């Protein structure tokens, strides 16, 4: 494999890729909030609140700090910029991965950089990626950035000689995995990449005590087993008494004995590996630094959340007060949603696979009608060609790409276990999802930019090989580059419906709804779209905070009723009211 003379990654070109994509996101950015979860997350960022389970503390902390930057007069727009920035930054890291993996396909630097940019640009303009990057509807752009950073850490780790810096990259990747789990579990889908690169590149390293201990604590931490184990031990009154822990686990949580044994076994495994590590390699600082990095990454879930919840912020869903409390465990495990085990399918797997394909067909040219199918076929073929040539030319990169694609698609589809998609015909509404769920797969749509880059590289290579001796070497590699113009199809094909720069309905609705309520009134809402925008209007815009909002579905929980009772109603200010309420009450 030919490499750049100095083997340095093209960070400057990655930065340029970021800037181009970020500029498009900024131009098409939503000026305010939107429906569904957007308003909840913007308001939670403003007040350092706790949004719906799993609480997403990493997002709220990062977005709160970002919101302090004087980037726009409108707070909602600042948080939307946060989504644009994190998504575009993720694209920059994917560019680095694509360029590195393309070295076995395109030995000439210019065409290689162009192919990497084309692939990443196309995926950044994919409909769901673009649409989610122009309004902070979810926390997934942070997860997308985390996944891209972890993959790049391991790609770069494999290129470095054995050194403290190299070990530091591995520890940093583990830290990122732990940290991103406090944003959303989507980020931990990159964990197989860490395992593949270590086992493929330096398999003996996997048997080092510091690596084994760090990996075991990481797996237990991001899976929730570590936190649940400590919850059971703490609240079962069972420190040093496994029998009491099993009894509490079965009686209070309703969990099986197998689940309880798994939790206790996880803790015993940590003790055993730590003891063996101290016995064999106690002078190695990595034995302690690796575990510490993982535990620090998890602290937002297990330290920040209970502390902040106890301060009763205006948005405090689940009220997870108490270290290793049952309330905290319930929030982190999403108990509120009551989803069945994955073995109990909410709809046939064939329908769930069909849902993904339906969303995949949106990505490449959603706005151009009949030609959309042609674009879907073209980009699907390019991805398949790219994956195939990676496996052929760089087996480690190809296998890693295949495994990551599997975790971001098939494994995720099986785990999410959705009902029939929202537009599925001839199905009763209760058997359908309440909305389209394409955003759950946004990380896969972003990652395939790497495969598209490899596909473009394969096309350029095939053209060069076809020309053979009929052209100079430089011209052979340049002859196939016009194929990169295909990367513009998603930009042109999604330019109408993907941007959000024209959307103000959710904000207008929230303000009008609150202004229609009499002073000190109680407004009962039913779901996300008539609740979250009102939270946004009150906590971010400061509109009619004297109105008490009571969510009908959340009133089935003790914590929401406690919050309604505890709430101190602000004084009505007629100066910020409209209509008949703009006069003072005494009038």
C-alpha cells in the first residue's frame, strides 16, 4: 500500500470538509424550535434540565455551555447551530477515515482526497442527516460525532508505533465510548470497531491486564449492568450479602434470578480481573488510568444526574434523585416506555427491515419524484462496490466497515424493535409508530459516506486500469474523477424538503396557545407536540410563565404530580401578555 510521504493525516482538508458542510447547514438552519423533541431539548439546555429518559446529561451540559456563546441573538438558533456543528464535525472525522482507507485503492493523493470529500459530502447531504443537522430535534448529532471520533482514534492508533501516545489513543477511545453513553446509547455502537482493530492489529494487547480491566468496566458501564448492580446492592441493603441482593432484585424490580446473577457476576468479574492485574502488573500506571478514564466518562449518568435532579430544575423528567437510586435506574433504563424484550417482536422483522429500506430510499433524492428510485439504486450500488473493494484491497478496513454497517443497521433494527412504520398501509393506528423513525438510523446514513468514498475510488481505479498504457499515470488517475459529480445529487435532490430555515410553526403555536390562557390558568396537554413547545416558550422565551402546564400522560407518574404541587407560580406580568390579558388584573 502506497502512503503519503510523511504519513500524516490530511487534517487541513478535513477542516475544509467540515467548513463546507457546516456552511450549508448554517444557510439552511432553522431559526427557532420545531415540533417533537426539539423544544424539550432546547429548553433543557437552557435550564440545565433533565429531558425524557435516559436524561441525556452529556447533551444538556454541552448544549448549555454552547448556548452561552454569542453566536446568535436567538437562543433556539444557537442550539440549532450546535446540532449543525457536531454533525459537520463528525463529517470531518469521517473524511479522515475515508482518506486513510482509500490509500489502498487510490495511490495518487489528489484523486484520493477528492473521492473522500465526495463520499462524505454526499452522506452529509443525505435527507435525514441534513434534516437533523439544521434543527436540534434530538441528541443524535452528538452521537454521530462520537462514533466518527472513536473510529478515527482506532484507525490512527493502528498507524502509530507502540508508544505511550498510542496507548493514550486507545484509552481515549474507551473514554469516548463511556462518555457518549451518557448522551445516548447510539454512540456505543462503535465499540466493535475498537475490538476489531485491537484484535486484528495487536491481538496480544487484548490479554494485557490493563486492557482487560478497562474493557470489562467499559462493557459493564455502558450496558448499565454496573450501575444496576450497585443499585441492587445499595437499595437491597445487601453490601456483602449476595442472597439479599438476589431477593431484592427479584421482589422489587421483578427481574429474574439470571439477571441478578449477571449483575453480581459482573461485579465479581471486575474484582477478579483487578486483583489479577494488581498481582501481575501493579506498577503499570495504565492499569489505573484506563479504568479511571472509563469511570470519569460515566460520571454524568451516575453523579451529575442525581445531583442536578435534587436541585429540582424546571424540566426534571423521572426525577432521578439519589445516587444509585431506583429512580435513577428507571430513568437510565427507560422504564417509562415499557418496551417488551427484543425477542417479543412489535412487528415482523420483515416489516422492520422494510421500514429501514423505506427510509434509505429517502436519503439520496427525496424531492425529485420518480427519479428518486434511480438515485437510490445508484448510491446503493456505490456503497456495495465500495465495501467490496475495501474488503479486497484492505481486509482490516473492509471487515471493520462491514461490522460497523451491521451494527448501525441490522443489529440496530433488531434491537429497536419498532412497530409498523407510520405510513404502513392496512394496519390499525395502535400497531403503528406515532411518527416516522428515520432519525434513529441517522448514524448509518452518515457512515455510508465512507463506503461511497470507497465506491468513488473504485470507479476512478477501474477507469485508470481500463486506460492502461494509453495515458500517462497522472492522466489515468484523473480520467475517472468526473464521476465525483454524482456527489451533488443529494444536495440537488433534497434541497427543498431537508432544509428547515422556513419553519416557525411550533414557536408560533406555543406562544399563541399560552397567550390564550387566562392569568394563572392551568393548561392540560396530552403529548409531545402540545407540551414541549410550551415548555420552550416558557423557559426559553419567558412567555406566560404564570400558566401551569399539566401533561395528561405524565400525570400517571408520581414525579410529575410532585412537580406540579411543588411549582411556585411566577407573578403574571401584563406587559408581556397579549389580547385581553394585556391589561392588569385589577382593571
